[in-house]
C-alpha cells in the first residue's frame, strides 16, 4: 500500500511539473526543422510559421533546413532531440505516406513515434499544359495521350513525392502511356514546359501560378475534390475521374516523449496562429490552404491518407525497384 501511494505521489508530481513546464513554455529559443531546402515552398511555410509563433511566444523560433532521404535525415534528427518542445518538426505528406512504404526498415515511424501537434495546411496540385499543345481541358489531354501513346512527356516532381504518385495514379486511372520526367523542383520543370521538352506538368499551384497568370501555362485541372475559390474556373480532376484527389500537406510534430501538457500548449498556440487572417492570406499566396486541427484529428487524417495512397505507392514501388 505504501509503495502504491508513493508511486501515485511520484506520478502526480511528474504531471504537475509537466503542467508547470507547459505554462512557462518556451523559456528559450525553439528549433523548427523542415525537410526541404531554403527557398522551397515548405521552407517558406515554415518561416511564416516560425515568425508568428516567435511573436506569440516572445522567443526566437529558428528554422533549420535538413533535406535529404525523403525526410529521413530530418526525422532522425527530430527523433533524437530532447523531448521538451524546444525542437519541432514541420513534416511533409510524403514523410507519412511514402516513407513507410518505400523504406520499410526505416527506424522511425513518423505517426507512431513522433508526437502529433496539429495540421497546418494543404497544397492542392494543378495539372497544366503548354499552350502549344493546343488543348484546354483534362479530357482533351487524356484523349491526346490515348491518341499518341508514349509520345508525351509530363513533369512529375521528385521520385517518391506526392507529385510523382499523382502522375502514376493519373496514368493508372486513365489507362494512358506517357513519360513521367522527374525534377528537383517546379522551378526546373517550368522552363522545360515552356521550351517544349514537356507537354504538361503536375505541380503545386504556387509553382505554376505566375506562369498561368502570364498565359504561359494552361491550367487543366486541380486535384482536390472541390473547386478552389481563387481558381473557380479550373475544374477538378474528380469531375473527370471520380474519386481522384491528391494534395501536398504539412503537419507539426514533436520528438517522442514530449510531455502531453507541452504538446497541448503548442497545439493550441498553433491553431491560434493559423486563425490569423494575415497568416491565412500569406499561406494562400504560397498555394497553401490553412486547415487547423487537433492532434487527434491529424492522426485520423493521416491514417485516411495512408489508406488512399497505399495501393498507388505499392504499384509504383514495383517500377522503382
């Protein structure tokens, strides 16, 4: 009985100390890791978030770029960090979806091992075509692909990325043949689209928006289920291929063992920042649509996405391997 009471006292004291730490969090600068290079959209998103969280906390939030290995480098760094909230991770969709399928022996499961904080936003993807192709709709692109099997080149992002899998899913659902060319980023693919090496490309809206506005790329479709408010004239892929949906997205995670009160405070503060109209506007300018969630809602969303993408990635992995 004495042992049980002593153990209960220790647990209560530990919980109380965690609550105290959460109330005083953060008491020092916070490191925010992102698995993307400087200047890429995830990096820009991270810096906006760091700026506003820093203002809210009265502490500097420092962005660390750790690209490589489809997020593997960054994830390992976060997994070994001190679990006190002083290190956070801006995770990309591929970290949750592709990494577990393509690197099955990877020692860290992002959803199982890291502590979920909350969803940040989603990035709809656009399918665009070169004006010289002479088409203006997705059905016309599909018809052309069927008429000229294997002749057209479509840009599809990095191997193992959501853009890559979107292209593979499009090919599978339409029963068409085309060459999917991979690029480190949309900035490298756009000149090839305008120069004629590519006939179409699949990329984030933020990447293609300038070229679309300038008439250098024709938007054929967006990959979310509902038309976007700022692109109401652009149909969704699902209007042609029912059920087709694809998007990039970002979530905030913390190292394994981060105390629940600290994680809860960061989650609450994240939703407070994302509710700001100026943050929403800035993210939309970057092609990202804010979607605040609780940690529990984030976990449910990730599991849903994993179920959607698992068969597509399994089929793609056969080609990669």
